[in-house]
C-alpha cells in the first residue's frame, strides 16, 4: 500500500531532479557556539554586561527595544543563572542535547542545498543558550541563529515554556532544524504586492514548507508543518471536503484579517470545518496546492518557485481540486 503522502514525496523527487545541480551540493561545515556555558560561568553582572556588549544580537534575541536599558536584562539574567534550579536544568539540557551532532549534520546538509540554489546564501553562525525562558525560542537572521535550548527540552523536561498543549508538541529537539529552515525561507519567499487575500497567505506558507522539504528532504512532513501523523492522515483523507468548504464560502479571496485568521493562524482546531480539523488548515492546503503545482510543472526550480508571486497562476496551474493522488 502506498503512503498517503505519495504526492508530496513524488513531487519532491521531481523537484530535486530539476534543481539543475549536476553534482550533489557540498555540505557546509557548521560549528555551534555554546553561549550557555559562557553565561553560567559569569561570576558577576559585569561579566554578563560584557557578553551582551560582545554579542549585540542578544538584544534582538531578548526582544529588547532600544529604549530599554541593558541593566534590566543584565540583572535578571544574572539572577537566573545563579538560581540553583536553573543551573540544574541547564546541566540536564547539556546531557540531553550532548554535542548537538544531529542538528549540526542536518544543518550542514541543508545549508549546502540552500547555497546550491541561492549562491548568495552564507551560512549563519549557530549559537545555543539557556536563559530560563527570558529570550525567544529561536532567533534567526542572515548572520546568526540563536537556539534557546530551554524551550526544546521536550515532554520529560523539568521545566517547559508556558504554552498551550497543542503548541508544546513542537517544542522538542527534532523540530528545531525544520523551524530554522522555515525562518531562512522567508528571505527568498517573495510575496505579491498589494495582495492581502487568504490565498496569498496560504501560498506563502506552502512555498515555505516546500522550501524546507527541498533542502531537507528526509524531514518528516509532521515536523515541517507541526501536525501529528494522525492529523496529517486525517486532513489528507478529508481534503476534498476541506477544499469544498473553502470554495463554498468563497474564502480564497477573503481579505478581512479576522476571517483569514480562522484558517491561517495557529489554533488548536478549526471548528468552522470540524472539531477534528487542526488549526492553521489554510497553511496545509497551501502546501497541497504548491505540491500539486510541482507535480504539474516538474521542471520548476526552487528559486523560481520562491520568486513566483502570482498566486492565482500557481493555483490554476496546480489543477488542485482537493483530490488525492492516484494510487
């Protein structure tokens, strides 16, 4: 019996075959700076201040406005790293994550793929940290990626971020690389000017997910979109009804933010369709449309897909009608 995700796998194979690379992309060496070791070694607030000064991207990681004095974050951060509970939590995380070999391997392979398709790409510095949830889970820029390991301890961790249960599933180690790659895709994922439709939002997510699948083809779809395997199976089986709902209610060209948010924003479910339909279903449908587009246009290269802002053309040429793939 064929996988129900045959369509995604098949078009991904066509997509990779058309990438134009005669030789396999070279892996880009990745090193990880363990900033948490430097933080927890600080003996006083002045040493914390020195770290902030030497690493200006940390202000962005902490989400600090320019008007906020460094002293606020310095004093709180020092209080955190001298807390025995956080010190033990950091030790637990160091044991759990080890030398981060799986993450480094996945990133160097993916970075090689990205550079093969986008020659201007330069691998950013990878930094990990543990702050007691003071910063964000991930901070991604052209030059640096900061990974807050305290967010990704998983269900057995002593401390977890204050999020809803349906969100916590994604805060595990295996979700880090797909999330990083999706952030990187934003640089290349062009959006149409003056198009505020739900369809435009759906296609943006669809292209972003396909970018991740292309540069990291062995990544399970569940890790890319954040659905469980059961949810993926259910929405695939129900996609004809889901698509009919979008068409019957003329949602594709809806521009009202409140209406779009029901289908594109993160929610535990989309009860407008079904109590079993996961939130953000418009993102998944957008991926299906992009997937079908690649099936119908197998010579499409990744840079061309990411640069295409004609969302109506993408939809029309996808010939997507909520259908499953032929088995």
